[in-house]
């Protein structure tokens, strides 16, 4: 179901019950920029809070499944699968989240919530390594979050 604003300015949910169920896939990605020494600590599993990428994977999957609880106009979906993948860069971590579903609406928001939560989890786990003497984060930033692929095809 989709939401739109009608002529009176009220939010309305568009009825999509007449649409056929189709396979929906969305892939979103983003990057968290970090100090090179922090990337090395992630690679070597030397972060005090534990395995950063495993934890961020679980967080991203859980978040994608809970998207409708976080974004008011998103409807609960019976997601078929969620995957979260990472690429260690010289100066950060690229994350990607892919969500699959069979139904009447897309899963872009689920993929975006999954990838951003994974990136936020990375930040949380490495923040002690990223802070400067004043407790600030001069290098750390999340950037380039976007939907990189959207697929809609018959079952």
C-alpha cells in the first residue's frame, strides 16, 4: 500500500489490493568513513566491543524486518530474505543491504533502514577508536546512502 496526500491535505493510504503479487528486490548501500587504524582494527578483530561486521550484519537484518515500526507510513511485510554485506575500504566500510519480498509494494525503505542501521552499528562499535582528544569525531561520517538497485518481476 502506498500513502499520498489527497486534495484536502490529509494523508491517505492507496489501495493496492487489485495489484498482482510480484517479486520485489531492493539493494541499498552506503559508506562509513573511518580512520585507517580503525579499519585495521575491524579487519584484525581487535575492537573492544566485539566482532564489528557480524554485529552490524545482525543489526541490519533486524532493522530491515522492523521498518514498519520505525517509519509511520510503511506497512508490515513478510520479507522473503535480507542480506547485509560489507567491503573494507582503506578509509572506511561500505555496507550493502538486499531485501527480497513477494507482494504488491517495493522494499526500498527496508533496504535503506537495513543499511543505515548496519552503518550506525559500525559507528557505535568503533566510536572509542574514532574520537579525538576532545571527544569529537573529525573523520567519522556516514555518506552516499542510496538505493542502487530496484527489481520488479513476475513470480
